């Protein structure tokens, strides 16, 4: 089960876990349900290794979603030791993944940053 949190809880979660995957989603979003199933597999695989996955409902946390410019769901942001990670994307860097992300890709990221 993935915990649903709000903006106020996020800082505490970031401080307590080595890797945090934040899933920005909405109950009406079909692809979000698919992403949620994938994230539950990741959580089960890494639950004892310092990886925490949380969900933030953009409708319940509209101000936070607008503040960090969440424009589509599902959107994932990944933190390592409290710092938002950035990833290369066509010559730029992005701090989020938009759309459903594959289990293998998320596992690779977790494996890489758990070694750091």
C-alpha cells in the first residue's frame, strides 16, 4: 500500500528515507492507476532498503501542485537524501517523469542511487 501524503508531510518523509519517489496523481486518472500498480511492485521490492514511495493527490493539494508546476498526471519526482534528482533529457535536465514509467526504469534508478 502506498501512503497518500500532503505537502506538509513531504519534508518529514524526505528526511527519513534515502530514496523517495513522489507520485503526483488523481483519482480520476486511468494511467495513474497503472502507475500505482507498478509503484507498489517497486515498494515491495525495496521496502527494506531505504526506498519510500508516496502519493500526492493533485486535487487535494492543488496549491502545492501549482507551485511546482505539475501539469499532467501521473508525474513522478525522485529524491535522494532529500535532494530532488535531475535526469538528462535531450540535452536538458528534467526533475520529473510525466506519464507511466516502467518498473525496470524505476528499479534501475533505485539500484543506482542506493549504491551512493
